[in-house]
């Protein structure tokens, strides 16, 4: 994989997930002043948040289901954020696709959206990270994605009908392009009430950003 590891993030070098195009990410914008943190405006997307939809702090994650650092975040720091801020109604976590590691990333993202049709997005999200393996080696082949769906109680036929239709491929691409447009250069990348954080950083880094957002 053509990538470098910086602070736990997978940063792209010599490859782009998609070329930005007119008409996508029209709510995206970047502003910076001096040494202040990068601030962006980005849509929350169309997937259900983890936590109270009315929570004052929105933690938007741009992620790739094949990214090992996204998995690290999901099984460690995300759990700490959930316990301290999501369960108490102070924050919500929102997933946006940044599927740049190959075709299986795109298929996994589409599969998660098919699971979402049955109200199982987060269960499927967790299952994908639980079963994550090497990149584009068949771990997220269609038959495997279908087996994951069955494991969380979905109907295989209905799931495969959705997945094979490809109806979410363009949505996944748009998410990825919008992530690029707001300055996400690797996964996992986060926007916390407008503040950009990149990398599977320790809980303390997120705690600082969340606490700052809660004061505003």
C-alpha cells in the first residue's frame, strides 16, 4: 500500500480515492486563521448517529472499513468516548465513508448502508471491524459481507439484492470526495463541531476537543 504512517493515520501518497467534482460537498468549506485549529463546515450525512441526535457535540468520522487504524479507534478510543460523552447525551458519533483503500472498501461501505436499511448500521459497522483482515484479499468479498449480514440477523436474499444493485456506490464516492474537500487526508479523520482531527489518537486528544466544543 502506498502510504505513510503519521500519528496513527494512514495518509495517502500518490493516490486519491476520487477526483472532486462540481456539485458535491456544497456544504463544505475550510477556514484557518493564524495558529488556530483548522475549522470546517461539513454535512452530517445520511447515516444514523450513535447517541442522541440532539447531542450538542457532533463527532464526524471519515473512515475506511479496511483501515487498521479505524479499527483501533473503534475498539479503543471510541468506547471511551461512548462511555463518557455519548451515553450521557453530550456527544454523538457520525460515520462518513472515506473508502480509498480499494474495491473491498467500497463494497464494505455499501454493505453497511444496506444493513442500515434494516436499522442495523452500527451492528454491521462493528462486525466489519471485528472481521477486518488484509486489504483487498477477499475478506470483504460479497459472500463474506452477506455472511456478516446473516450473523446480525439480516435476511441474506434481501441484503444481497441491495448490495448487488450498487445503489449506494455513488453515495460512498460523494462522502469520500467531501472528506477530501474539507481537508481529510487519511483515515480515520474527524470533524468535531468543525475542528479537524486526523489519526487514531489517544482519548485525551478527543476529550480536549469535546470539552472545548461543550464550552461554546
